[in-house]
C-alpha cells in the first residue's frame, strides 16, 4: 500500500490519445476533450493491430501537477514530521497549499537529519501474533536509507510551491 501526494487539480491541463497497448503514438496534445475526440478519427489506421482492428484507443486526461508516492510507513513518518499526528490524517488528507508549504519549510528547518532505519525481518511470534495463529508469518521491513526524510521533504516542497502557484490545495491518499 502507498500514499500519493499531489495537488487537487480539478481540470485537466490537456488531453492525449493512448493506444490500447499503452503507447502514445500521437505526439499531439489537445486542449479540449472534443479536440482529442476529433483527432481519434485521424488516429486510424494505427500500426498497432488491436487499435486498427477494434479502434481501441483511448483519450487520457493529463495533469501536470507534481506528485510523490510513498509506502504507507514512510508516508506516516513524513506526515508525522509535518505535524499530522492523527492516524486518520495519515491515511488521507487535504491542506491549503500555503499551510502545507509552511509545514514543509518548518520541517526542513527543524527536523534532524534522517539517520535511516535498517532493514529487518520479524517472525509472527516477534509481532505477538500468536493469538491469531500466525506463528509462521513473516514481516519484512525494508528500512529507510539515511537522508530519506530530507529528500522527500524537498519533493514535497516542489509540490507545495506548484500548488501555491496554481491555487490548488495539497491532497494525499
């Protein structure tokens, strides 16, 4: 599981045509859905056999907002550093871009250097899971490299600046 941070964009930046195999063979972008829909007629015949046979291309929405995807445990660590200590806020949330940028700048200024976390393996009995009958289960924690927190805060700084510039809140889920 993971958590993705991005700006809550309500409108697409542009549209593109994507073939059924996921390739973007049409290099153009279209300002409106109607323009992209009209361009679909020029898309055929496509060299992709499935597109040609089934006319199976799709129009995709493209948003240029930056995003950051973190594993749940790492996202909780970052959100805790940003002052979101309520577990409900560590699943999903929304914040005004200026407020979020302030939290990121504060964390960058005050958070101690991230020393990292070693990888480890824990067996079910180490996790006190024996009442559930999971004695043979294993949990792998891949750890976190030194400096991870600061790197992610810099990514979130870029995201927050973009959100402020575009007047969009920052969301995560």
